[in-house]
């Protein structure tokens, strides 16, 4: 499974958990008018209580950055936007897509990883065949790039 698909599945699972939690709260709290909530008189022994759902592990920051560039390389702009393009581009989605459609491929080298900061160098090949080289740091939080400090070299 590609990193983009793995990150996308993690995001979808998180959305489902949020939706189900909200629906459970809605149906568990709302009572018909005039009906009192049932009194709780006993609790199940600890061994029989339902375990809290396990929190999905977040992808490693380096995997998020790689997935971001893979999404751009594959023209999967919605995925790239969700992985952090919305936080780093400084422009609306349509402008993000237009800017990245001029890119033929980004070849990314991970220079270092320190906690949630991933430093990369990448060579961008534009569709006209020209190259541009960049270096910078991407900060990842909760499976999404939240900031980028990138400059052309």
C-alpha cells in the first residue's frame, strides 16, 4: 500500500470515529419529552466493560512529507491539499492546483528528521523541462503538515 493511501486511510478512520462518536452522543443523550433517563444501578465488572477504542497511530512525520510529494507527483491534488497544502501554500485550493500542475515531478531527498520537523531538499522538474532546486523544513502535527519553511537554492 502506498504511503498516500495509508495516510488517507488514517484520515478516513479518524473521520469515521468522530462521526460515530458524535452520533452516539446524539442518540445516547436525547430523550423523548417527558421520559426520564433510566437510573444506573449497577456497573459491569471490569473484565466485562467495553474497552475504549484504540486511538489510531499517527503516521511518522517523514511519511507524511513523502506522501505529500507523492500526491503532487501523481496529480492527486486533493490528497496533497489534505496532507498540508492547505496550511503551507498561502493560497486557495484552485491556485494550489494551478501552481502544482506546472510541475512534472519533484525528486525529494530527506536530509534529516528531528521530532516532528522534516528537512528536505528537492529538485522540481517543470513540464517545460526546466529545473528548480529547493530546501526547507516541514513541520508535521497529527498527520498533517502544519508549516513549511522552504526556499529556492
